[in-house]
């Protein structure tokens, strides 16, 4: 190989990993509160020292209640809650894990709530009360509890990002590192988490044993820039995805990886915008890697729509019922999804385009 070719390869790699982006500032809460029980947990003490080292203001409650989250109206309550980090213990009921098809066999939670400001947020209506970010100080017990759900000679998968984006909090808690190291030592287990964040450097050095799949939530630039406030750019996320997927011999994390396209929204010229996104993914993953895709179209319930419009009254996201169909669940509730013809058009496009660019990748599901 010529010296010129080597220099070209190094330059190309540097560009992919260090695209000139406006530096993203990780979330720093304005208020950090520990409950009385949480501060006694060894992991709670670790979080305390970590946050203290960042110079953030810390309160320790006299009991196990978090107060002071409500404002004079819904917008002020949202603002107060989204700037609050509460360190609490998960309730006993959380140890009865629930299945979460098609994502994984079981779900468990490092935290609840997210510091991002996505105007389609799937957590709206899923979590009760003001949307403060709650981190669980009894994480070691939560992890040990997953052992009860393991099966002999059968791989069991666990989803860790149903109610939070764990990477968005990693600089404050270190919980994701603890979780990855725990699952690396468990037989027949598979950990999964998805993120919109790019602060992966602390995860690259970990010995994960191939037991964790790093999944990156991506969208067309036109969607992300309008609707995904408080998150790194799509290009920064792609660079993080590349870092995590690259073999350790090349300085990467060597993780199996995934792309979660969500929510897919048929904006004007959507084929062009999403083709550009798929081209960018192909450019960043231009090497052999264990890759999956999960494809999730935009949907909402009447309740989540009301909450989101209260949080984001000026949103450009279309919550109209035109081009929507009602999908009912077994509990009597319903959500609005795209009509059948549009869903078929979207599904055909993404399946064809992904299969053409990534013939060895698996599309896990379409919904």
C-alpha cells in the first residue's frame, strides 16, 4: 500500500469521526435531589460524589418524596421538571419485569425521564407526574434481579431504554457502564439500549463480550432539526455509531450495533430526505459489522397529543387525523397511525432501500 493511500485513508477516517459540528453541551441539571433512602445506597453515594465533582447544587430530602416540581401552569411545570435530576430508589413493583415485544424479552430501568426535548416524545403519557428525570440508586439490585429471568441454554434479551435515554445521563451517573460490565459476565443474555446522544468515549474501552447492542436513534435532518431539541446532530450521532461499531483493533468499541429510524414521518420529499440519511449511514458503516434496523412510524394517542401540545404549543409536528387510521389495543385504548396505503408505501421504500445498501443487515421489525 502506498504512503499516499495510507494518508488518504487516515484523512477519510478522521473526517468521519470528527466532522466539524457545533460542540454539543451535555445536560447539566439546575437542581439535583437525593431522597433519604437513595443517598444511603452505595451506588447512590457514587452518584453523589460524581455530581459533587461537577460542582452542581445538591439537596438531600428528609424523606423519600420529591417536591417542588410544579409551577403555575403546565409549561412552567415542564420547565422546572426537565431541569431537575432526582436520585431515588425504584419501587418494589419494578422488580417484576415486563415483556416488551418486539424490542426484547424483558425491560428494566436504570432511570425514568429524559433531558431531551423531542416534540413527538414517546414518554408523554407513559410516565405519571411532572417529567423530572429520575435515576435509580439501587441499580445493583435492579441488575441482580434480571438473573431471575435468565433461561438455561436460551438467550434472553433485556431492553434498558424504554423510559429513558441512558447515554444522556451517563456523565452524571456512570450507570450504563455498570450495566454493560454486568451483562458482559452473564451467560445467555443480551443487553440492548438506544440513544440520541454521542458521548460514547467511556463505553468504547469496556470489555462488553459482545453482550450489548448499541442502537442509535436517527432521523432525516429536516425532522431532527425541527423536532429533536436538546440532542446532538444526526452527523454527530453517526460518528458515535461508527466509533462503537469499529473493531477494537481499529480503536473502536467493537459492539454489535443497530439503527432505530424513529419516528418515520412522511414530510414533503420524504424519499429524498430519508435516502440522504441512509446514504450517510452507509458512508459511516463502510465496513463489515453486526447491524440491525428497527423501523417505527410516527403514532400518537389522544392523551399523548394533548400533553405534547401543552409542552410544545408551537410545534410543527402534524397531529391532525387526516391520513391517519385508528389502531385499537386489547385494553380499549387507541392510537393514531398512518393509513394503510401510506404505511405500505413507506414500508416498501425502507425495506428496499435498506436491503440494497445493507444486504447483511437484519430488519427486526416494522411498526
